[in-house]
């Protein structure tokens, strides 16, 4: 069953955007369980009944929001790597796009990690949807000889996702600082050269 009744008009799309923006802000600041539909509609400046034109309940808007953020993140990364000439350059620009997205969606971590306790399938799908395309791109690069095929593509994809996840957590969330080009260059050195002296 669909999570949302898709709007057909521009006005409806604007209302949906307001609901999602308010839900993102409230879920990230107060958490899922401390946020009510009335909180969302009040912040969106809409009547409570308007919410139910789009969503049947709070869980539906939460799941839709996670899926929407996931989609927008992957689109931004795709847009930023489309003109890259090598896999190495794609990784570099992909990391920049990811960290820039986090800078503008700081609450993403709280929303995603809380989803473990709200809806396990939503939490799992968030990371698996990111990994799915990543694995395919790594496999394609392995076939071209750009990335070693001594390491399984799925293992590499989840390593890259995990490392970038925690770099973003440390710099953007814990320290409230941007992830600098120097940090991204260090990441790329790690992936290119490894961490251990032979």
C-alpha cells in the first residue's frame, strides 16, 4: 500500500513539501515518539484534516520522509558525479556531495537511526537502497580494472558507506564543522593506498 496520496496540483505539492519540511525538523529535533500530527500541522500552518489528505498516520509520513531523503540524497550524488572521468573522481565528488547534503539536513542521522526503533524495515531499506547502486558501480569499475577485484564489491560498498557515515557524524554533527577538502583527500588516500605499511 502506498504511503502517500500523491498531490495532483501545484498547490497540493507545495502543501506536501511544507508537511515534509516540518516533519523533518520536528522528527530530528524532538524525535518520532515526541512529535504529534498536530505538531506537524501547526508548524506547517495547515488544518489538521489537511494532513490526512496526504497521509493516513504519523508512521506513513515518517516512512515517506526517510524514503524521500534517501531519494534526494542519491539524486544529488548522481548529479555531482555524472561528468566524472574516473571511478576515483566519482568517489571524491560523491563524498563531497554526501557531506554537503548532511550540512543542509543535519537531522538526517537522528531520523535514520531512530528508524531502527520505529520501523526496522525502513532503517534497513535506507542503507540497502544506497548500497544497491553503489555495488553496481563498483562492480562496473572492477570490470574496467579501476578498483581491485580482490575484494567483494558489496564489502567495499558497505565499507565506503560506513566510513563516510562516521566522518559526517564526527565533523558535521559532533563538531559542527564542514568536512574539508583535506579530510576528503585523506579518505581518498586511505581507499587508494590502504592504512598499513607493507
